[in-house]
């Protein structure tokens, strides 16, 4: 994961702009130097592909692949257009989404959807993208990225 993205994510937990009952109190105690050091350390680690709890069906994976490459109904844009051509991430703003456990990606997309209900999302943000997605698109894209190596 890109170090600037990680440092930014930690500062969002600290500011309370990214929700997590677990991470917010942890980040509260971190100084900017701590966040920078942690981001540098974790960005240099290479996580193995998460052990899937269950292997998604081939149909689900290929539906997710189509969405990632080309986008889909409700004007959902191609995931690769922001997250890099294999979901490996792109710079400080767009995190790596390939190789993440399916449950993690689903939970994150649900968080963005909840945010979109609370206030109108900024155009071009993940909150806006998630607000367009239906349950099937969330499941399929999370399935595809859970079995895709960045
Ligand atoms: C218009 C650009 C854009 C598109 C298209 C897009 N995303 Fe995102 N996505 C983002 C941004 C920006 C973030 C980081 C938001 C943040 O951290 O607050 C993000 C974050 C995420 C996260 C959370 C990752 C993490 O580590 O917390 C997931 C999961 C995700 N996107 C999945 C998808 C999927 C699946 C698609 C395709 C259906 C998609 N995104 C399409 C911009 C985009």
C-alpha cells in the first residue's frame, strides 16, 4: 500500500473522518511522526494473498472482473480507472484493492454507502461510486479482487 495513502488513512481515523470503533482510539494516540513511520514500515511489507474463507464462484469472479475492467449498470465506473490497471493502487489517493479479503472490501463499500446517505458525496469520490453500486455489484467486485494479486 502506498505510504502516503496509509498515513492519510491513519490521520482520518485520528480526526474521526474515517469510521472505525477499533482504529479511531488507536490512531488518537499517534503523533504525525508515528503515523509517518508506521506508513513507511507497512508500505514496505508484502502481504500474501489472504486465505479466502470460501472460494467465490467462477461466475461471481467473472462478473466482478467485467465491472473492474469496464464498469456496469447504474453508471458504475470501471474500478481499474481509479485503482490502477490491476487494482494495485495509484499514488497517494487511490488505495490498492486487489488481494484484500472479500469481507473487508464489502464492509468498506458499505461504509462508503452509509456516508453517501448522510451527506451528498463529492463527484469522483469512492463514496459516490459506492452510492451507485447495487448489492450484486458489491459482492462481485469484492469476490474478484479477493482472488486477484496486485
Ligand atoms: C472515481 C475513482 C474511483 C473509482 C472508479 C473506484 N474507486 Fe474505489 N476508491 C476511490 C478512492 C479515492 C478511495 C479512497 C477513499 C478513502 O480512503 O476515503 C477508494 C477506496 C476503495 C476501497 C477501500 C480500500 C481500503 O483499503 O480502505 C474499496 C474496497 C474500493 N475503493 C473498491 C472499489 C471498487 C470495487 C470499484 C469498482 C466498482 C471502485 N472502488 C471504483 C476511488 C475510486
